[in-house]
C-alpha cells in the first residue's frame, strides 16, 4: 500500500462527517493543496459539479478546505487525468455506478496511478467498493470482479437488516467475506493497521456476523 491513508465510507445522508471521522481525516490531511474527485456518473457533468461542491463543503466545515479541487469525468483527457491524480493530496472516489466508475478509471489509465499514489485515498459507496481487490457484483452475475486492489477488504455500503441486496451478498460471501457498512461508518487503513468507526458487520459463507479483530492483510 502506497497511500498515506485509505478511507472507505458507506454514505453520509446528513452530508456531514462525524466528529470521529473528521478527526482521522484532519490528522492525515495536513497538506490540502488539491482535492481530486473521480466520478461514478462520468457523463453527468452537472451532478458531478454539484456533488463535488457538496463533498468539499463537508471538508471545509471541519476546517479542511482545499486550495483547489477538480473532478475527473468524461470531460477530462487521459493525460490530464493522470496529471491530476499525481498532483493530488487527497483523491476521493465518488458514489454512483460502480461499473461506470471502473470503466472511466481504466479508460483514462488511472488504475496504476492510484495504486502508486501516496495521497490520502477515500471512497464512498461505489467508490469504496471499487477500492477493493475484488468488488461484489450484486445485480446480475452474483460474483466478484477485479477492483483497484488498494485493499483486500471487499465492502458494500448502505447496509440495513432488510436491504434488498442481502440475499445476493450471502450468496457471494461463499467466495469471500464482505464487510457490510451502515451509513455514517468508516474503515480506515494506514501503515498495516485497519480499524473501523461506526456500525459494520461481516457476511461470511452466508452468515452475518458482527465486526471482529481483523486478520485481513493490508495491501
């Protein structure tokens, strides 16, 4: 793992970082020159601009405003995308469609750039899913596909006991376990340590279990 810090989030329906999450981010984002978002709706430019404004405000209200921010979507060339990732202090993989985001990353040649980056790399919802070595495909194939490989942890956000995707995840968990995250939760990975904030559970071989001390290797 080259990133200074990895942060995987489910979602923030209230559009604010919790005190605990903000503290971790503030301790690891001492340099805040450039924040780079990677879209999960690559062709929806208006939404991307609105969402990036809202996400940056979450940092700003906690005293972590960035001097510059950019959105990587289908408006951006591959060369400029690489340039933005290399210059970023924080890279934020946005929520939306997991497959569209991964296609954008691959089309712009950003996979290796993200793996080599020593920035703080964060992902929410679809973005957090794509950060894993494997992504749980809950919609059609009920299988795993290759993600970015920033961590060995496979996640799915927006967990509730009656969520529609639970049967699919139970099926997929026979391949490998999945961390299912409630909103407002986080998994952080830094220098070989993995810890969680908020409510997170595991689905393993079809069984839902509470969080336990992780023995999943850090990347």
